[in-house]
C-alpha cells in the first residue's frame, strides 16, 4: 500500500526522520558509492537520499507513483520530480545507469511489474539499489514510520524475487538497528545503537539493502546424453522476448 506523500514528507522532517535519513543514507553510499557521470533515477520516495548522487551524476530524476502523490524536488533548483504510473514509466529502454528504490519496491501492488520496468529502463549491467523493510526487524512491526506499512522481505525472499526478474544480487547491507521510537534518549543513542547492531545483530536490522545488477542472459537446459548433470547454455533475451514490449 502506498502512503500519501504528505505523510512521507512529514516523517522526514521530524527528528527521527532526519536520523533515519542520516544512517540509511550512509548505508546506501557504503553499499554503492555515487559514480561520476551516471544517470540516476530515484523511484518511490527516494528524494531524501538523492542529493549525494546529484553531486556527481550527469542527471538525477525522481519518479513518484501516482497513488502516492508527488512533491517538488529539489527545493532550490529546477524541479526533477514527476508522477508516474506504477506499470509504465515515461522513459525509453536502457537509459538509466543506477536506479534507487526507497519506499518503492515494498509499497507497490505488483513487485514483478515494478521490477520489469526497472529492468527495462536500466542499461545492460545497470544497478538497482533497493531498500525494503526487514521481515525480522522491529521497524516493520511499528507504524510510526513508513517502513511499518510496506511489504517486508527477508534476504532470501528478496533475492529470489530479484533473480526471478533477471537481476543478480551483488551486495547486501543492513541499516536502522535502533528502535523506531521518537524518544529523545533513543534518538541521542542512535549512532551507538547502529554501530552495535551492525556488528552483533545484523539479522534484526530495520531494513535490508541490496545492490542488484541487470542480467542479460538466462540459462537453458541443453540435452547431453553422455552426462547426468544438465548443462546450461547462455541465451540472449531481447526486450521484446522477455517482456512483450
């Protein structure tokens, strides 16, 4: 289910939202630092995490689903944010180098359709950076943040979903090890709790992060009468064959 953009914007303007942006943003940059000259697309409500990419990218765009609503971004420059339909993004094939999904993949009604569009717009070898609530974490059980509303995933579930959509997970990460409450003491201790949780309790993080690469081949069984173990032969899959475009 999509949250209203006003709800999302209000959360990130609160003290807890600013701390989430700080720690989750650090996790994203550690997972995959911004690259110079890339074309970057943020999908969902990714704008709190896009400024570091805007500093080095050739171009940064922000797509927000129509069911969520849109807010202008950035504030001090020409607007780069727009409303889009979940199943039809206004971009040509293979034009995006890096796609950053925050409050995106976990909010959509049809994750496979979302990933189909992500695959379509990414260049060969392009990267999808996705943030989803951790099924084992506390944040998905508390409705004080947007991570309490989206579909949670374990690493295994997310990896299976990505591979079924022709993405290969390359790197994994975790973030938000502190509790999702606005207590002044908890927020002041967030840095120490984040460090402790990453070191000793990574499985119970609030969110799971993944960097996945767009895959251009599938494995097909090739009969071999002389072997009992199937042999797999790479097969190029053009857009029209895979997605019916």
